């Protein structure tokens, strides 16, 4: 009897690297407390480029975090271009 090992699921579409600067600027500019609203706002702008909500959600979780002081979504400190805090 052999047991097959399942590999990690692959997203059908990943977030395009070309839109990363836009994503970083939107996270910083909007300063939203709601993850869902942040995803929805970015999705509305990138829908014409055929970027899926799933890809946007995954990328925001990868590059962003919720600031403890202000309770808003920010780009992780290691990825920030400018040295500004939360």
C-alpha cells in the first residue's frame, strides 16, 4: 500500500509583481482598519488587470500587517521604502 503525499495548493492566479508598487501605496494611503474593505478597494482598481480577490488577499497578508497603535493595515517594516512608522 502506497500513500501519496499531497503538495501545497497552488493559486490559480498570483498577484502580479508589476502591481506591487500600487499595492504598497494603497495600503499606506488608505490606512484602513478593515481587511475586507482594503481588499475590495484594491480589487476595484485592479479588476481591469484581471487580478483576483484571492490573489490580492494573499499578497496583502504577505506584505502587510495591522499596526498595533493605530489599528490600521500597514506595509511590514522590512518592506517599507520610506522610514515612516505606523
